[in-house]
C-alpha cells in the first residue's frame, strides 16, 4: 500500500484559528493548550486526549475476569 503524504499549510489568519474546535467537548482553539487533527477532519484537544488516555490505561489495568 503506497504512502500518501498530506500537505497542510499553517493557518494564516486568527479568524481561521478561532473557528477550530474540539470534536469531543466543543472547546475552541483559544481555550486549549493544543489541538490534534485527524485525517478525516476530526480534532481533539489536550484535555479530551488525556481523558481518552486514562480510559485506555484503566481498561489495560483492569483484569479480564473483572470486565
């Protein structure tokens, strides 16, 4: 399967930056530390990313018999 590169340009205008928001909690880009974007267009903020990390850690540490 060939690799495809996705080229993105930095946002040139502050108005474009303010339109970005987290797909999970809805916070806009001015109220989060960082925003990570996926290839399909979804975005996740640092707080939601940390919550997802905690969910995975909890699932990993839970014994199989307790699930």
